[in-house]
């Protein structure tokens, strides 16, 4: 405990002296991204409904985007492909969402149509 | 207790008044819309004084109590030509419409200066259903959709959707008789899915509508056509006033009201027509719905029937109207837009008739059957309540076009008593008020 | 004024916000709250991107996700029972497995992040992120950019075909309309067809 | 340095936020009186008395609201207005947040405003407020694209998404002349963002006040102030994007901004009072089928004009 | 620096908005149940208002998501437009033309009407 707090203090002092970030590094950013992906995976697997499952997927893609930007900024020397990758992930997300919801509507409508058909058959 | 400067400052604000209209109460709307220190609000949450205007039938008192309790404190009530509820011991009653703005302002100021306490709550503090601690999860029932959490059941899927067949939950509620966008006194049980009305059942009928005494005179004897036509114009303008207020267009509504107040046989409605057309009332507002079939239109009578293509107007049977070259104007579409266009056209026509009749000093010939602004009126035929018609035409409309349709339809039955309209304000009186 | 320490504090706060709100998404009963917690998580990540000098992506994250989560909330409320969570509910299955999978994913990815040595190549001074992205789009990655348009068009058409109630096989509400007022007449409450519509095909819209 | 770069801009933004909301209330009243509304008393005092009344009125609660979201929504709307105002440049140097992508950040403010207004109506758990909230989303999602197209139009000649650059690119000719379609389209967006006048679909009369129908007391005060503040923020962005921002002879930059913002506000408030409310369905169709193609034309126009120079 | 300023402004506005709501009412008690019932002009609802709300414009929202993605590409394009000149015109023209087809198709299918 003491050791940990000393480390934190040391690092922070270094930060103050060096005038640059010590906590926002590639590793911490990737850890954050991993946490988001982990939570998203949990959500995607555990939720029963399709819409909530999509929420989990979105959270995972959130982590992926963060990682992509972190690489771009800290390890990729600002290569434009890094940004483009993020945009493509965003596009994937948008398409996934739009198609996903359109499917939900279609399926819901289809079920209803089945039900009404079944009902009218029963009547005859 | 010392009154804080905040309360003093608050006392200076224009009085936010929520009007609950009883029989013949709509006259206060027009008076208060022109008062300088009154703000008419659409929800009791935004009001400090509840103004009950006109007689309230006993079966609407429960609803009145509910509205009364929905004003947040500090709040009080004022009763205009209406006996206060017995529970409200120190409620004020007033009968003189000219003193109304002043009385409202006085109540508001007394409330905020804490010389008058807020009205007590009338209804017991109980949830609509007992729920706390009942059932599996303490929400009054079982399962995810069961129970009455916070006192009410959950919304459920009750009706098939009538528009696009995607059936989701529907909401059923009773609305009125003090809903400001409705004709006074009308209430209905409504089911909506999204903002689309799925079913509509009129529950209490709108209050009877009173006509200018000149129409009652016209049934007895010959009256000057100019007077009759001006009274007709005033009636239509008052309806247009409510329609424009509902369309969120206060400045145009006041324009209409001013026109109605200063009506003479030389008045013209050109500026009004220009304004309505130029600023897009007929294109922008929700006027597409509420199409009446010919049969339905006949049941309503009056301008609404002429807006649906009937050229049914008793004035064409009067010899002196014929001398003036009268022939009924009509529109064909039968929807809300056509009804407002019809009203506007009839206002213009009546002004024209009034001007001509005043010049030639013509009187009506026929007193057996006259055309009132509400519809044809004779011994056999009297405009009756048509609010059941709404049950047929409102389902399938979005909320805004449903309300626009209701505002454009004059559906209340005719009262046997003439309107106790108060004398129009003169210019100097208005300045001083 | 020390810049680094402020950025660090902001980063830590935002990281906590991103994770906590991400977690709350699956721990709230209200669908609207869940959608907007997710939005909060996205906004926190967007703000971190801003700290990383990704000025465009960070801000774009706000507006893209603002709209997407708004739409998400609309659909969540539309299709979930008890959308506001007035009644307590549990809508989870295989809870433990999912929990395990989530933790494993975090550990594996976290270890990879900790153990791999990444090259340390920060942004070059004077880089204009937006302009460089624009040049890339119009230059090297032109194909990606144009194919995105085609994919988005396909999405639009797909969305319309799937969700609109007038499919190729006629109106989907056939059979679910209320019976006519008169035999063979229009269904009750059905709005009138307009006469001058430019569409030649049959439809049930209200104009 | 801190004084000039941080303290001064913060003070300016907060002062304009409060003062702007106040002047919106005063101007709206003056315009209403001009248009024939009977209002007595001092227009300078009336916003204060109304504010005082709302402060002493009880805050209403509904049966089972989403309490936190309900109280958060007005505050968030105010915060969004403040964010928008922080982007407005008062002179070449006096600007609180001069991001390289401030135009995009304004787009985000518009998108998030929709979320916040929806939340305000949703949280009350009342039928009419709910209808107002959903209606607003239809509008909010429709004006967004128009606004983005129009703002990309002003970014073309500036070759930047930075609002200060956009202003400087208007040194020779203001965008209101160079791209004549831009400002009228953007004004529609402004009415939409603040659900003002003809585009008041959220808090309309047919819903007895819509999202605000169940709100009273201090939360309603914050809601009203935030709405006015958003109008001010919008006018600041409009003045910078189309009316040359701080540029102008004789007067100093910030003073020019104030004049231009007041002009935009006057037009918006006047429009808010002389046009009736638009039906929601008509509004959505109109925005996608009429205004969006017009925004396309505006962008093409802007593009051609930018290459011509 | 800009971000710090923005953060402080945000915090001020948010804090003020919250305080104004909380301070005057911190001692007040819960209103009665009848007061808390939703306002319906004297009427009352059967159920809670929160429901699976039929959003009548849902196809439009999905279309918007797809179309908004395109805006993501347009902002960087705007910055380099003048520099790249005709090439930018051509590429964006093609991009927009493709997407306009989507809008026209959607309009023809009646997506912008209340379903």
C-alpha cells in the first residue's frame, strides 16, 4: 500500500517536473479500451434482447475506436490511416445500427402478420 | 413574517391565470386576452390563479377539483359567475367582467405578499391504486408488466394499430372538460398509439353555445340585416380567435380579436386574409385532416356543411338577401383547411352584405327560419350537438391535426338563451385598463 | 501552468466516467437511461480523443453518437417491454459465462497492452489532423471513400425496404385492418386517399 | 496570460449567457407589444419579475418521474448553450474555445440538444409531455443535416473548420452575400434548436405546454433561461458564420458582434411571432424534401464561389 | 487550454442550472398525489404514460443514421477542398450523387410521412 502510494507520488512528481503526461500513455489508453471491450462483451453475451445486445456491440466498438486513436496519436506518428480506420469503425457501427433496427422492425412486423394469419385461420 | 424582496418582485409579474371554463365562460378568454396584466396559460402548472368562469355542471365538479389540485402553490382561485365549491371557504366570487382583471391581479398580489394563504388541497392524498409494499417486488403485483407501480398499471398493447399495422403499446386517457384546446365542457376518452389517435369517445358534451340576441330577435321580428351580419361576423371571428391561438399564433389571434371588437359595417377583412395567406397559415398549420362526408357535414350544419360542398344557406330564401344579390359561398374539400377558408370567406361576405344593407337600410323578411352562424334555425330544425361525430372522424389523425379539426368544427348545441355579451371596449377604456 | 498534469487528471476522470457509464448501461432498468449512459461513455471517449489531439474524431464522436444514441433510445423504447423500468426486472441469461468472458477479454487484451512493446512515435509537430485526413481521403484511400458511399446507399435502401410497411408483396398491414363500416367499404378510421398523389401504386398514407 | 486567455473569455461567455437571455426576454416582449399584444409595465423589469415568480413557485413533481433526468435536462440544455457561446469569437484573440473543429463542435451541440429536449419531455412520465418529446425528435433529427450542409458551405472558402478562420475568410465579402441561401436556411435551424415560434413542436399549445406542461417553479425558470441562452448562442454562431463576426469599420470587434447578434435575434424573435406553428409531419417532409435540397444547392453554390476566387 | 476553458464554462453553466433548481426547493415536501397526476384538463389516465411508443417517423431516423455517416466524410473534405480543387469536386460530386439517390428513393417510398 505504502509502496503503491509512493510510486504514484513519484510518478506524479516526475510528471510535474517533466511537464508532460504520465498517466495518459498508450498502455493506460489500451487498458481503458480493453475494459470497455470487456464490458461490451459481457453485455453482448448476457442480454436477452436483440436491442440490448446491440448496445454491447457498440460499447465494444467504442473501445476499438479508442485504441485506434491511441495508436494513431502515440505510436503511429499521425499516419492518416489511423484516423480513417476510426471513421470506418464508426461507419460500421452506423450501418450495423441502421440495419439492425430495420431488421427488428421487419421481424416484429412479421411475427405480428403470422399471428394475424393464424387467427384468421382459426376463425374458419 | 417579513415578505422577502423576491416575493415582492414576483407580485409585479402579469398574473398567470389558468381558465377553467363553465357554461358561457368563454367570454372571459376574450376579455383577458386583451387585459394588459394577465397572462392566460395552458397548463395549471404554469398558473398562480385558477379562474373558474361560468356555471359548472355538478357532474364536472370532480374534474374541477382535480384541476384545482394541480396548481402548484402559491395558488388560489377566483370564481366568475359561478358559486365556489363549498370546501373553499374563503374563495372569492365576482360577477362583473370589467372588474375581473383587477380582481385576478389583487389575488395574485395578496398571495405573493402572503396576505392570503394558498388554496387547500381538495382531494385526499392517496395514490390512484394502493401499491407500496404489495406484491412480489413491492410494486403491487406480479411479473414484469403486472402490478401498479406508483399507483398505476403499466401501459399495454391493447389495440391493433390502425395506420401501419406495427402494433405497439397504446395509451388510454380521459381528457377534458377543462382542457384549454377543447371546446369548453367537452371531454373524451382517447386511445393513442404514438401520437396517432386510435379511438375517440366523446364523454361529456361541449357547453351550449349562446348567440347574439339579434339572432333571437330575428326569430321574432324583422331586424336590420346589417346588425345581423355584423353579429355573424363577430361570432366567426371569435371562433377564428380560438383556432389561431391553438395554432400558436398569438399575434394573429389578437388581430382577429381587435377586428371583432371594433366591428362596424365599414370594417374590412382584407388585412386579415392577407395575413393568414402571406404567413402560411393555410400551408403550414395542421389543416389536412378532419374530412367530413356530405352526410356528416349535414349533421353539423352551418359553415362546416358549406365547407364540404353543400350550398345550404337559409339566407338565400330571404327576399331582402336576394335583393342584395346573396348567394352562398362554399368550398368542396370538407377538411379543416376548407372550413377555415369557408369561415374567412363568410366573414368577408357578411361584411360586404352588412355594408350594402346599411346603405340601403334593409331588414330581414323571413323570421320563421333563419341562418345562424351555427347553422339553420327554425321551429323544426335547430342546431343540435354534433360532438359524437368526432368519434367517427378523429381516429386515424395525429394529435395536432385532431385538435385542429376539433377547433375548426362548431359542434356544440344552441342555447335557448342569448349571449350576455358585454359591451365592447372603447379605445379610451382600453388605454386606461 | 503545467499542461501535463491537467491532461492527466482529465484523462483519469474521463476514463472512470467511460467505464462506469459503460457498466451502468447493463445495470439500469430504464431503456432511455441505458441509451444515454452509453452516450455518456461515448462522450467520455470522445473527450479523451480530444486530449489526444484527435480534434476532428473526438468532436465527430459527439455528434455521431448523439444522433445514434437518440435513435437507439427511440427503438429501445419501441421494442422493449417495460421500457422505463417502472417494474424491477432482470433480462439477463448466462450471466456467469458472460461475466467470465468479459473479464477474460479484459485480462487478455490488458496483458497484451502491458507486455507488448509498442514503438513510441508521437504526433509530428505541426500536423493538421483534419487536413491530413482530407488529403488521405481524396488521395490514397479514395476507393474506400467512394465505396463507403455505395455501402451507405445500400444501407439506406435496405433500411427503407425492411422497415417500411409497404413491401413488394403489398401492405404489411393487410389483414390487420379493422373491418369496413359498410360491406366492402374502407376500413373504419382509414384516412382518405388523396387524389392528386404522384404515386401510381397503392398506399395507405395519410396526407 | 492566464487572465487574457482564460479568465476574460470565461467572464465574457458567462456574462453574455445571462445578459443575452435577459435581452432575449426583453426583445421578445417589445416585439410582442409591437405586434399588438397588450402588455403593461416596464419591459426591462418584466423578465426579472417573472423569474422571481418562478423562483418562489413550487416545483411540481409527477407520479413517477425519472427525477434526476428531469432536473438534469434543463441544466444540460443551459450547459449546451454555454458550450455554443464559448465557440463564438468576439475578436481575433478574444475567444474562449478556439478549436480547429469548432464548427463541428457546434454541430454536436445541435445533436445533443435533441437528446436533452427529448429527455425533458420523457422524464415527466405524462402523456402530453411524451408526445411533445417525440415530436421534437422528428424535428431535431431533420434540421441537423441542413445545418451541417450550410456550415460546411461556410467552411469551404475558409479552408478550415475553425470559426475564427471562417470569420477571417469573410474579410472581403460576408458569407451572407457570397452564399445567399445559407443564412435563411440556418435561421430555420435556429428556430428548430430552440423550438421557437413556428417550430415550437415540443412545448406547443395543443399539448398544454408539451414537455414543459408538468414543469413549474425553478426548473421551469432554468428551462426558459436555457432556451433563451441557446437562442443567443445560435445568433453568435450565425453572426460569425454569415455576417462577418467581429469584422466591420468604426466599432471595435466585440461591439460589432453584439450588434450583429442583436440583429439576428431580432429577426428570429420576429419570425417566432408572425408565423403559425408548422404541423410536425409537414415539418419533417419540408425539411427533407425542400430545405435539404436547397442546402445541397447552397453547398454547390459555395463550392463554385470558393473555386472561382 | 481551450478545453480547460470550455470545461470551466460547462461546469459553471451546469452547476448554476442545478443550483437554481435545488436551492429554493430543498426544504419542500412532496406534493399530494392528486397534484402529481398528469394534467389532462381534469381527466385522468388509465396507465403510466411510459410505453412502447409508436414512433411514427422511425424509417426517417434510420435513413438519417446512414446519411449522417456521410457528413463524417464531408468535414475533412471541406478543409482540403480549395487546395485539391477539381479532384475534390469530382469525388464529392460522385459521393453526394450516390447518396442523393438514396434520399430520392426514400422520399418516393414515403419515408418522411408519419407511418
